């Protein structure tokens, strides 16, 4: 059924929509992410793709990971950084980020406010890989 | 190659991005659209989908059409209306619009400013159909 789902930010101003579930990741000391939510905005039946919205709270970050599938990202709210391999780039509203297969990547919000972004992926995709200790050390050496 | 393409609005504030071509539709008296541009933001090689950005200038509108493929739309800028079958709905920033197969639809900007929206479609899709005179009359009768 064709429909409109209204933008309905919560009392804190965090981005929410009618009839869209918000998944809040578990927060654990050892978890390789911090303060991040995920909402699937679209997964059309006739399309092989999903459009998700991720929101990282101030000071939070996504998992440092890589995978065969690509990400296509548009920043919808706030600013922060994205690590692509050994480079880190500042990003802000409406910037576009293309992430190639097997590229290590991590998003971070600034300490001042949230970073929210759309992320387009194939519905069928491989599982993320996490870096080994050696790989992590190599990424951090400049 | 992973990359960042910066948001780079033009002197009028219309939404543009680095390294993204803007297609301005021909303006003809008989054309069933008015004052609309299209930019393909993402068409990832491993994904069967494209994310496009359409911007309709104040007072402009898209073609009234239908097709088998679905549209998944997120309003990025401004406000306006969308016709879905015989219903017309007001839409504003960050609202989500899902358009089912064979649903007549048309987007309009208000007279006060532009309406800009993201539109997700399959790369392989059928051509739009235009309404016959009878179909158009039926859509307009309330």
C-alpha cells in the first residue's frame, strides 16, 4: 500500500519516523561500537536493497569493520568523521561517502552532537569482518 | 575507489554535490513536468539500485505517471505535495513516501520554495506510463 510515514523526532530531537522501529545496540564494555541506533526506512519488495538510518550520539562511534558489500552513505544530521582505510575525513550534512569492498571503515560523531546518516546496502550481503590485533595496529600507525 | 563527495550547493542554494552531474529536463510547453532537475548520487556496482536526488523549483511539478517499479522517497529539502492515486498529501523535510506498483503519482513544490527529495529505484525498471484523457479526468474528479 502506498503510504507516507511522517518524520517524528523524539523529545531530544533525535530522528524518528512513524511506523519505523528503532533498534538500539547493546552497550557493553567490550563492544566495538558506542551509542548508535539503526532504523530501516525502506526495504521495497521489488528492490534488492535497503535504506537504513543510523544515528550515533555525541562521542559515539560505529564498529571498525570491513566486508565485501559496498556502503553508499549520505549524512542527514550533524557532523563527525569517517575512517576509510588509514585516512580519516571530516564529514557534514549532505556529504556523500562511497565505501568500496574490503575497505576498513568507522564513523564517529563529534563530542558536540549526534551524527546521523542514511546507508544504502544490498539486502543480501556478507557479514562484517573485525580487524585482528595486527590489522588494527597497522591502521593506527601513520 | 572509496571516496567522499562534498555537498556543494550553488549560489542560489540549490542542492549540488562535487562530481555529480545535474540533468535539467527540457522545458517545453507541452511537457508534463516543470522546473525539475535530477542528480544520480549513487549507483553502486554491486547493488541493483540507484539513489537519485530530484529538485523541483517553486511552482514546479513532476510528471503525473505510473509504472510497475516502486519508488522509495525521502524529502531532503523544502515542502510540497504528493498525489498518490486520487489523494493529495502535504509532505515536508524527512517525510518518507512509499509508492506501490501502478500507482499514479506526482510531486509538486509549493509556490514559496523548492522541493528536493531522494528517490530509490531499481536500476532495471519499466518505463513510466502517462494517463489517457479518461484516466486523467477520473483522477481529477473528487
